[in-house]
């Protein structure tokens, strides 16, 4: 999950619609987070926030190219149980 090249968006930020994801399992990482959300559209960036021991801190961000893709991801994934935990997607 690399940051996309910035276009009209602010300097240093990926273009698109950024979603906040929480209640992630500690085993998640950037790659698994991207795999989880890839079916909903073109992801411009994603990051799972990690602690000093390389375990997921339980939240992350996924940025979609368009609002429609982000809306679809929220509709399908909010409260979906992944690894025994209901995700918050917003």
C-alpha cells in the first residue's frame, strides 16, 4: 500500500476518499487490509497502524479513488465480522 502520486489533492496526501477502519485484528497489516478492501474499487493508499512490536493497533485507513467506491466499501464492510471482530468503517 503505497501512497499514490498526488494530483489535485493536498501535497503529501493521496487523492481520493479516505475511510477510517477500526476494530482490526492485531494480525492485520497493510497487505491484508488492502486485500480486504480491494474488491470495492481502486485503492490509492492504505495503512494499518502498527505498534513497536509490528502488531496492528486495531485501526487503519483505506483511500479509494472515487466516492462511489468508498460508499460501496462502507455499505459492505461496516459491522462485517472479520477474524471474530465487527469492523467499524466510516
